[in-house]
C-alpha cells in the first residue's frame, strides 16, 4: 500500500487513521474543510516517524464538484489510492419536534450525499485490489432517540455501502462499512453539550470508546479486509441484537425511553 485517501482526516477518527498510516510509511491525502495547526503538527510528526508524506486538499463534502477536484489533485500528487476512506460527518441530536427541516437536510447532505460524492469521485481511480471504506455508525442499525436525521443518514450510508459492494466487488474493488459506537471525539463532545439527555443515556447501551482504541481496531479490521467493521465487544453485541433480534431490541429501547421520560419530561404530541 502506498496511498491512503481520507475525507474528514483533519479531526476525529479520520485524523487518527491518517496518523496510523503515515507511521507505516504510507502517503496520505487529507480531504477536509480545514486542518487545524494542532492537527497539522500531529500529521507531520506521524509522517516524520514513518518517513512518509501527507498533503491537505481543501473541499466541502456536500459539493460534488469540489470533491471530484480534490480527489483528482490527490491522485495527481500520490497516484491512485489503495484505500479510500470517507470519514467526514456531522451529528445533530434533536427530536423531530425540535428539529428544523434545514437541519435535517444538512445532516443528510453531509453524511449520506457526501458519501455518494466521494464514492462517485474516487471509484474511477480505484484499481483491482483496492478498497473503499465508508464510515457509517452503529446508529446505522440501531438509530437512537432524537436521531431522526443522524439515524436516517447512517442507515443510508450502510445501504449505499451495501449496494456499492454488489456493484464493485465483482470488478475487484472491495468495500468496507465502518459502524463504530460512540467514540470520544470532538463531534461527540459537541453533541453531549447540545444533545438530547434521553439520547445521551441510551447511548450508554453500546458504550463510548477511546479514540485510539477505536482507530486501532478499525485499521486492524481494514488490514484484514473485513466488510462490516464494528469496533468493541459491546458495539458488536449491540449491533448483533439490533440486527438479529429486532423485537427484543425495540422492546428494550422502548422500556428505557419510557423510564427516561420520567426523568427528563418532554411535551406530548398534539
């Protein structure tokens, strides 16, 4: 492997994965809105440690033209990617009653449409034996209270990755769908400040991962060529029950929501 391309590589899981590949001596393209000085220093430190190189290509994941341009420039710089990861994402934790339509569209546009934009732009540059990985979420199987936008977008990413698997694996390009539980990243910190308290309590079901542990497990699973990547035992168990015992899972969540509603009263519909 000589080139890994990562959207959202300026922070969170994307940054963590980028650093790991750089330490291996692999060139990394970071596609993002911006890369802070702190993140630049971390990336450069990792590159120096591995004797590798990285470059930043500015793009807005909601702009398909900008994404295509950034991908083209990255390919011109480092060649076709052996691994392309879409890690750009956003979360808005609000109930349907509290969410504005524009907020819903924003989440869909970044998480789901952004995944499509990246896949559409990078697939023409993927040779046989390469891999495309889309970061979804455990919420792509379970959703959560107050996750009407985020849950819908991540269910969509799982569906998109599944469809692309049918279309491209026969051509030799492998797919991975990454579905972590909550990971302690800046995105989660913001969500905890602004998010719904019932959702916050329910997310304890699958636990919150340390970002280094999450990145280590995700990169190891990508190395192994895994299709569905759910890091952590608790995450895997939660995903298994949600997918294979949906009635049991729904009953448990409904019971917990009713209990939490007494602790965090909400207004009734109508």
